[in-house]
C-alpha cells in the first residue's frame, strides 16, 4: 500500500500522468469558450469537495495551464493539417506533466476528488482524454450570437483566427467569433459524445441561469456528488443582462451570424431547425 507521503513524492516529483491516474484517479475538467460563464461550474465542484487548484484567477481558471494552452493550443488544433512530430508529442506531454505537478501543489493528502477549470481545455480535449482514460468533461456552451458580441474575444484572437484562417477572410470580428465558436464547440461535442459518452456532459449557460437548482443537480450527479447541497450555489447564480444582447444589433448583422453559425446554433438548441 502506498503511504500518503509516498503518493506526494510521486505526484510532485518527476513522474508521469500514469502515477496521478493510479494514486488520485481521473479528474473532472471544465471547458468552454472564454467568457461563457464557467465559474459557477468550478464553484459547484469545489462545494462538492473537489480540489480545483490553488493558483487561479477570480473566475477560478486554473492558471497553471495558461502557458500550456498558449504554447500547444494552435499546434494541436492544426494537427490534421500539420501533424505533430513524435518529438513535439513527447514535448507536449512532458510540458503537460510539469503543469500538472504545479496544479497539484497544495492538494491535501486525503484528497481523491480533483480537477480544474480552464476554458481552453476544450481545445486539447482529445489530448487530455489520452492522458486520463476515465476523465469527465463538462462542456459549457453559451449562445454563439451573444458570444459574437462579447468584449472577451481572447480565445478568438489567440486561436480562432489562427486555426480557421481560410474561413475568416473578409469577416468582421463578430462574424469571426461565431465561426470559431461554431467549429470549436461542434468538434468538442462530437468528440465528447463519440469517445467520452457518459463521461461527457454538455450544459448551456442559459439553462443554469433559468433553472439553477435542476442544472446544478445534474452537474452534481455527473461528478458523482449527488448528496451535496446545491442551495448555496443556487443563490449565487445570477442571470446577466448580457444574455440576449445579440437582439440589440441590426437585423442584417444578426442574419449573417445565423448563416455562419447555423449548424451549431441548431445543434445546441438556439435555433429551430429549418
């Protein structure tokens, strides 16, 4: 039997993700388009007793993975077009393990439930699934029309216009935003449904705002903490005025957004199929 101190030497030493899988088990990971309201999802996990890291910002993003996503996000997204070399695959895995060790600093010796929230984790979801064969992934989706008019376009600028460059030609920023939102979220949904199955949960931000008790209950079931009390969390959910902000923009602009993002808007229930 591995002692508590032995586990920590293995977790925080120069060890592979395999050791973390063996000694801690698989994580719960939360991702989505930046600015889509993922904070309450991380807070739900924390309230249910999950260690979600200690190095995070006010939105509870795990900051230990920021540089990893900066460095590997685009290369990984472009892997079909330009495959990663064996050397870069090894470097990516080593870099991830280094970030993971940082993230786990501060975890209590008795802690077995853990994970992290970083919206851009969705960009490398297949890679994460390779590292953690039993991981659970919460995919947060918010209406792409609202996201198109969000002031937070960091994910678009870092990744969208780099990866979907051919589709971005001649488009405004809001149009580029919905193209990136559409392609990225559809890819994540397809991978989650096909490869993670019951370990994949997609939740619309609008649903947690409109039905907080039911939606938080669903999340608690998914992370295997159905006995947790969601009442305090429900009181923290506030429906922001920014929901539906796309309706304040000119009809011709919105019509074009519908055309560009129709596939995902319909798939996620924001438009009725035509």
